[in-house]
C-alpha cells in the first residue's frame, strides 16, 4: 500500500482522456488499494479518480458515507463508469484535491443512473441522487479530462440561471 | 524571506473598455503581484478591489498607478493591509433574498441573520425589474455559526412583509 502523488492543475495530464479497463487482475486491485489510501489521506476527500494520480484508466472511488442524512451506497469502486440517465439539476459547492485551496459552485444533475463494472469485472447499475450523484459526476468528469473549474457558475447570476433552467 | 507587503488597491470610476488591462499592466510593469481581487460594474461604474504585493511604500505604489488611473478617470485608494493569501473560509450556507425594492431590506435581513449567527463571506446584490417596479435581489454566502435552523427562523420572521428568501445548506464536496 502506498499514498500516491496527486497531480495538481495545471498539470496537463489532468486534461487527458482515460482509457477503459480491460484486465481485472492483481495489478488493478493493488492500484485500487493505493488509490483508496490516497483518497483517505486527502483532507476531507470523499472521492478520487485514477487520473488524479496520473494513471489514465477509467477507475473512480467514491464514498459519501461520511455525510449525515444523505442517501448513498457507501464505498464504491466504479470501473468504466457511464452515466446513462440524468434528471433535474442543482447548484452545489465543489472543491478538488487537484485544485487546492479553491472551491466554487457547479450545476450538476440531481439524479443519475450509472452503469459500471466492479473490481471483479461484473456490471452493475446504480441510481444515485444529491450529494452522491454530484460526487460521481465530479469524478467521472476527471476521466474525460474535465475539472470542476470547467463548469463553474457565477455566484452573482445564480438566480437567473435557475429561472432559465426551471 | 521577509513577510510580503500586501496592499489593498481600490479604484472606482465610470466604466469603459480596457480599465483592467491598463491598470494591471501598470502594476506588472512596476513589479507588483496581484492576489485575490474583486472587479465588477456597479451602476455604470467600474469598481476594482485588489490585493497587491509590492515591496515599496504606499506612496510609491500610488505613483505607479496614478498616470493610468488619472487618464482613465478613476479614483484611487491605497491601504497597507495585514492580510495574506490562503486564508479562505468555506461557506456552509447560501441565502437568496428578493423582493420589491425598498429602503431597509438589506439592513433588516442582514441584521436578523447576524443575530442568528451568520458570518457573511460574500454578498452580491442587484436591482432588476424596471424603473417603476424595481426588484431587489441579493445572494449571500456565509457561515452559520449557530446552525442553519437559527438562520431559517430569522428569515421566516423577516420574510413576512413581501420579501422572498431561500436558504440552502452548502456541503462542499472535495473530490
């Protein structure tokens, strides 16, 4: 086990597109262990994507279980995740291990359906909402080379945006 | 390394294109570094508040900017400050207030919220609507030092006379 170095923006590797995982072996499992240890060591972090440690494979870990009164599925390793359904939207505050000392408001879908493989390569479908849905969207964005900085909304014009999307 | 000298530069004047470029160019040429800043158009004026790191004295900093500020018709104010970067506080509540514009909305709402423990970190407001029917809109982000429920109760009281207010907890996601 090891805590991996976290890439911070503007490291160009954070803009790369990660590739699907095809081999579910011990190397992958060892990497997932390190990735999770790295997430747990990150101050306040509830999720991490492989891209953030410079590994361009489509693996994310999320764990919203630290939040009270929030529906969640506990710790999840999602491999080759795909969002197949989006519903609603909400503004929420996000920060990122790869962008230290900055947070901003981002609009995300309120409810999503995610199809993903687990560590053994089996397919699952997850319905997520609220904080957990936001978390999955934030991490899946990393796999496509996107940071929350790419999706910031103006605090000043929040209300007007709401009107337009209602 | 000695402690950096931070100044707060305030510039205000009639808005026109190029203000930010001209002012920041003069600062760069003079050896300054910018920190956190807020710049926006308010009522046809352009307003800038900037943290500026500069090793010289306040007078010398003002002299760097004056040729540009005077040519653009901006009033300039320079203060030495004791601040530093990386002192952000994370808001945990967002409040939006809107209603027919009338004197005293801000004082009434923020007074009640302050008593209920709100520490305002960011407030932006605007007047929308029309000349005849102005609509006041205010966004606040802050810290609920005595809990969200206390703020909600305070808002419920002040919103009885025609002001609409909504409060949303902010749970910052770090991922």
